[in-house]
C-alpha cells in the first residue's frame, strides 16, 4: 500500500515537473499550429469588434495582427477568440489563447498573482467625466452634488466614489446596467454627468443627438494602461509580442508608414536600415525573419495609422491622440532603440 | 277569438336591440355593472393613448432599409438596423462568400422538421432521412469535402448556432431524460442513487454556472495544449442540464400511471423492457406532453445564455451589432425583431405539441 502511494506521488510530481519543463514553449506551439489564437473583447467598437461582415476590426485586433505578421509574415495568420471579462485571464492561463489583446489594464496583482506578463501599452486610457455644455462646468472639481450615470460593479463606480470622497464632494450615482441604456439615460437628462473610460465617453458623445452639446472634462481620475498580455514561461514569445507593439510605435517616430515603407528601404539612415532589416541583426536576435518590422508596417501600419484607422478623430469615436501621442508630441508613446 | 296583441308578442316581438348583437355583447360583457364599465372606459383610454403612437412609430414614421444617418433624422422606428446588418445577425463570423452554406443547412433542417411533423411519416425511412440530413448539414457547415473550404466551429455563429444548440439539446436531452427517470424508479439501489444524485445535483445549479464550468474551469483540468471545442462543451452542458429536467417531468408521468397497468403488464408475462416499451412509457410520455414541451421550450430559449461564454448566438450577434455606435440607439427595434423570431419558433413548437396531444388522445 505504502509503496503504491509513493508511486502515485512520484508520478504526480514528475508530471508536474514535466509540465514545468514543457512550459515556455508557447512560441514553438504557435509556430507548429501555424496561427496565433488571440483573445479579444468582441464588444467594444474601435478596439475589438467584428464589423457587419464578420471581419474583426479594432486597435487590439490590429495589435494581434502585427504579432502574426512578425512571426508568419502574414496578417491573416491569427484567429480571434472573443472573451468576456471573467474569462479572459483563465483563457490565457489554460492555453486556450496564446495572446490576450483585450483592453486589459496592467496592474501589479495581474502580473504576479495571475502569472501574466503585460508588454508595452498599446492604449493609455483613464476614467473621465462628460457633461452637457449648458451646465457650464469647466472642471470635475465643480461637480459637487451632481447625479452621475455609471455602470455597476466595475472599477469605474469605485473610482468615481474614491474621487468624490477624496475631494469631499457629494454625488448621487444613477446605476444602469447596459452601456447603450446608460447613454440614452444621460441624453434624456436623468443625470448631470456620465462617467466612464475616456475612450468610451468619446464613443458615447459620438452617438448623441447633438454631439456639440456635450463636453468631456479635462480631469482623468484613474490610470488604465491597456496592454497586451502573455502568460509567464516563455520569454522569447513575450519579447516578440513586446517588440511587435514597439515596432509600430518606433515606425511612427521614424516617419515610416505603410505607404512609404518601400521607399524607406532605400534610406541612408542606419537606424532606419537596422529597423527595416536592411542591416541585419534584429530579426536574428528575436528569432524572426529579418524583414519582420518591414512586414508589420507594410501590412498593418505604424501606431499612428492603426490609431487613426480605428479610434482616431475621423472615426465615429473621434478620439484625440492625447496620452497616446508620441513622446515627441507630448504623449507617452515611446520606443526603446531598435539596435 | 284570439287576442292579436298576444299573438304579435309571441311571434314578432324581437328581443330589445340592447340585448343582442354587438350592443348586447358589449352590454353583457363590458358594461354589465358600474366597475366593469369603469374598467372598460379606462382600458379604452389607455389603448387610445398607446396604440396610435405605437402604430405610427412602428409603421408610419419608420424607415426600413436606410443608412444610420437617415435614421437619425426620423422620429419613427429605424428597422434599418436589421437589413443593414442581417448577414452578421444571422450568420455571424461565417465567411461572407460561404454564407449560403449555413443558409441551405437551415432550410434543410426546417424542411425536415416540417416533414417529421406528420405522424404518417414516422417510419424507419424518416430516421434514414435524418441521418442523411445530419451528414449533409455537417458537411455544409464544416466543409472540407466537395471542394468546400473548411469553416472551423469557432466561426459558427448566429441563427445556425442557436438552432443547432437547441435542436441537439432537445433531441439528446429527451432520451437521456427518459432513461434517468426510469433509473430513478429502478429497484437497483446503485442505479437509483446515481440517477437521484445526478438529477438533484444538476437541478441544484443554474445553467449559467454549468456553462461557466464548461468554458472556464474545464480547460484548466486538461493537459497543456489540449483544447476541446467550445461549441461542443456548451452543447454538452445544455444537454446534461436539460436531461435532468426532462427526467423529473417523465417521472411525473410514470407516477401518474395506475398500479394496474404495471400489474397487467406483469401478468401478460412481459419482461421489464417489453412492459416499459409497449405499455408504460407510451402512456406516461403522452400524459406529460405539456410539461415536456415547457421544458423543451426553455431549452430553446436558454441557448441564448451561451453569450456569457462568448459564443455568438443570434442574440449575441445582434448585441454586437448594437455595440457599433452607429446603431446603438436602435436597440428597441433590434430586440423586437429578435422577440418575434423567438416567438415564431416557440409558438410553432407549442402549437405542434397541442396538435400531437389531440391526435394521441385515446382516453374516454
């Protein structure tokens, strides 16, 4: 009896050890499969949502496509799994997806307790307030005593409560379950203020009966750095995802777009040459084709392009670059050197 | 000498106009005393207030197939949200140039369901038709043969997904439910306990938690890299869940059978299988048609719960369409459309069950 119990324990332990030994092979698994399984939102316009032809569109979607291009040289080598907020981390942990690009905020507990590695932020979001222009409110500090429309059970509600408590102001929450009803309630005037992530506010303002009647206040009361994530255990895979995002930012900084990338191949600038793989080295270091960055820019575009295409001022959302502008323009988008 | 007045009274005097015809009906049903009259007047006023505006919203001021920009300008309903997005609502992620495939599969399915409704067609050949149809439908949906490109199950969505989950849910849950009900009545303690535990456990948790288990917990128990199809997992959860409910309904039918039927079967020398198949079950299942249909209807409607595990059934595809800021304001129209769709399916099922009840009625 004793012996058999021992055998069972040894077997379990060795299985566990084997599990650990085989983890860290995410990149190999992806290459063997021939495509990336990416977890996306599925419901947020501009970030991850199918259009009316069933084609995935969005900033997060394009980020996942960039990773696919880096590895396979083909933007179509990615499959999207729509995930709910509850499912998203389990799906990554269990290996159902290889990459999570689902507007997830990078936090300490998610990095550690959930065993995730977030890479470079692809969208800096934050919670803000929107008010009707006719109220004449100029700052969120003037909102004492306001009725505020908010989604229940999210960090949004918590953040708003914290903000009002720290500033010693009163507020009355009007809690409404669905995003679209929340917007309609706000437009109908049942509450003075609508609070949500700034990217959402922009979308809501866009569908207002008369968008010019509403203003988004300048205060941002929470930090929501939204970043792609992979699971612990495969550093090479993490690096590739990280630099796929960085390549798009770097390309914008260098002024390389999907339009002029072919011309840029002839550039005399060694930094550009190194970036586009004319001078070899970066690709080998990452374990990728030397043309990986060229391919990303050619097929997906630089960060500025995917931003403008999905959420920028000419889209329904009409979001300004703000924090998401390049560091040279006063934003936070910054890429380490590609050398 | 007869009295002419009396005669006239007897032959020609009609009941007062206030007692017959439309007026009479109104008087005796709507205005027969003061509070009914009051209620009638209030209800009439309500109708007057509600129906004309609703009618002009839905039909007069409405637009039917325009862009979202045109919708902004109109006061009425914007039904355009449906035709403008119909491909995605119906077929979801199925590649657009291949959408005739799920379309054809659904037509085949509905045709066969309609054919099967007639009891004269209940022969062996019907089973063969179903088998052939299933194979054809599967190859239409999945592809990979006859030069059809493969469409993975994660791209199956919209109406075909709803129908598939519902149909297989119903078809598989019913026999499993019957077996569980018989098991619960069994004299063998092991089988009986197993069935009781299963039924009570499943009935003790909501379908949502089962779906969550299947989609969130289950993959953690699988070895690395092994994934089981998500649609399949949801389908299994729905079947397991519904079977427990069907089982209890069928048990009700079994208990309603009089002792005499069992004894009569025994005295004819029939064994367990024969007596169940020939005597008990046909009667018991007939008794419980109404509650069974109730369970099956809720299976159909419960398939919409798969949205919480991010499967795109027809409800979810509609919701996604509404997430587009262009269409967000027209959720009422989209949900009315869905309600009509669900109503048609459910009403067809329940009216068929009533017909079946009537046909099978052999009581005295």
